[in-house]
């Protein structure tokens, strides 16, 4: 394979292998609210854009959660044999295996179920809904839906990779992207929900904006890619337009408002991007005005909310790297610490940037540390729910992407030892954490958290294909990522200035 294609080929192979493993080896409905999202998708497959309102569904714990969930609750009729409840058995809080799935038997009768996500934006469910009815059991139907959603997310991540990759910069041009795509990003992409498409859309849109801000006239395809990824991001969830606005503000400030606006005004293809994103924002707002839940902002007890938000943010921080199952499968603390250390190293390296880029990077760091606290205090706290890391990832992935692009643009200013360290440490660390995260989740559901570390034989529950097949697949992904360290070390001379094309 030519060197120009080797690096992106290795990354795409790793992501595809990991996504496939997550899709198949995570037990049915062993993900946040996945049975709710399953019912939402089945409703769409039956031709119902939104189900019948069910204001007395009573979903949630406590008055505030129930009041919030009742706004979104919709009744959906499921065909015979597709009731998810027998397969959504209780597997215990991070302790026992998924053996209960083996004894589950489909309910042969049609049922009507309330889903707490019945008024969510429909786009993330359309592709899964189109293929889900090809299987006959809830577990098979769910896996088809997961696979369809994972494919959409994979294509958006591929767009991000190709937008940022430059052969002249090799691995250095995508180090920030490798850190942005955490195990939690791939986990969300491989389960049935709305977050996977939103996060992948955010990664792709921000990456396209960075590509469009590079020197020289960008190819038309990057304007089209920005339009598609921006629309995918915006139409994923109710809060998505906020993340889109944040992405635009960061890149405008980082690349210089005058240069950014001048390019977008004089490029005809830019109007396609602007138009597509504007239409997507309009459709998002129309849907929310017709069906969306109403959040009553809480500013009366703002100080208490901010204090509680700081605690919530600290609790949710490891979830950015990974917390699986029904948010009950924790990673060993060493894995999130390793990932955050690599991201911190990238930010420190980016300090060598020129004036404006350095200032914007500092503001982005401060914003990422404080925005989740304010978001919880004003909007999340009134619902009775806490912060979940996956819900903030569309915003927070922008920081490693920005730091990585800053290092790449200023690579002629970087010291050779620092550059060599990043090119060596980031691929290795990313590989270790991805493989380790999958192993922790797989072991929990194969034999339970207290079971044998070697679960390939004698597992209480096994996925289709068996654990050996998927362990080999994940090891292949890890090897692909590890090999990036060897590719990066081939370049021992200072890299040339940033490309002009």
C-alpha cells in the first residue's frame, strides 16, 4: 500500500474492527436506554414518525424525572415477536454476566409500549429503522439497527480522517483525531441511540471546518462534506445546534475572523454548506417547537446548581473515555488517566502556537472545563437527571481536534524530541486504551466482574461468532493503531511548513 494511503487505511481498519466488535459483543439492550431507542426505531419502521403521546407513562425516579420523561413519552405498537423486555433482563450493577439473555424467549404477541425517547429527533433512527425488520428476533433486530447506526457513524469519522490527513504531515496531522475518538465515542456509535450520530457528526463537521481554514483554495468536496456532517450533527438531538454554533465560533476565532469570513463569502461552494446547515437548524427548531420537551431553566438557585454541577462534572469525567453497559461498567482508573495525560500532552505541545491560536486554545480549555457545569446548573438539573459524558462529547471532542491541528500547523516550531514523543506515545496509548476498554466490557458480560480474567472458554454468555473471533478482531485493531507509532518514527527530520493546498 502506498504511504499516502497506509496511515488512513490503518486507522479505518482499526475503527471498523472495533465498531464491529462493539456491535456484536455488547449484549442485547445492555446500553443506556437502548430498549427505549429500539422502540422508537421500530415505530419509525412501521411508518410512524412519532407515536401517540403518553403523558402518564410514569417513567423515571422522582417527581422531576417523571415530569420530564412524560413530555417525551410516546406509545408505540410493536409487531408480534419484537417485544424487547424479555431480552432486557437485569444483569446486575457491574457484577454478573449476561447469562440471563440465553434463557430469554420472545413474546409472540404484539404489544404497545411507551418509550421515553418518543419525541427525539428522527434522523438517527431512520437508517436503523430501514433495516431492522430484516431479522426475526429482538436481539437480531437490535444488532441490525446497531450495525446501521455504526455504519453511518463510521462514514462520518472517515470524513474527519480524510479531511485532516496530510501525507506531508503523516501521523502528526491526525494525532488530535486519534485522541478525539475515545472508546466511548465508538461505543456510542455501536449502540442504538441518538448520541452516536451526534458525536460522529460533531467530529466530522469540526474536522471539515479545520480543513477549510487551511491555506490555499480547498477542494469542493470539503464544502460538501461540511454540509453533510453539519446537517447530521444538527439533526441528531435537540441541543445539537449549540454544538454546531460552538464549532463555528472556535474555528472562526482560531483561524482569524477576517480570513474565515472572506473565504466563505468568495467561495461559491460555501453557500451550499451555509444553506444546508441553515436548513438543518430550521428543521431542528421546527421539530422541537412541535414535539420537543420544554426545559424550564433554573436560575433562581444558580449558585447551588453550579456547585452541584462541579460535582456532577467530576463524576462524569471518566465517561468521556468510557463507561459502558447501562452506565455501570467502569474502566480501571489507569485507562482514563492515560488518555487524559496524552490529551494534556497534546495541549501542552500546542502552546508553541502563534499568538491568536494560543489564545483561542486557552479559551477552549477553559470553556471545556466550565461549560458542562453551567449546562447542568441551568438546563440539566431541572430535569432531575445528572450529567452523562456522552451527551457532552459532541462539544468536548473539539478540544483534542483543535490541539492536534494547532500542533500540525506549527510543526516547524516544535522540537524534534517532543514531536517524536507524540508520534510514538499517542498511537500506543490509544491502542492500549481501546483494547483495554473493550476487554473490560467483554469480561463483565462474559463471566461477570469477579469471573476469570481468561474468559475465552467457559463463558456464561457468548456473542454470535464466539469470543475468540472477536478477541482476534479487537487485537487486529490494536495492532493497526500500534503500527502508527512505527510509521511516525520513520520521519526523523523536521517536517516542512504546512501545505498550501
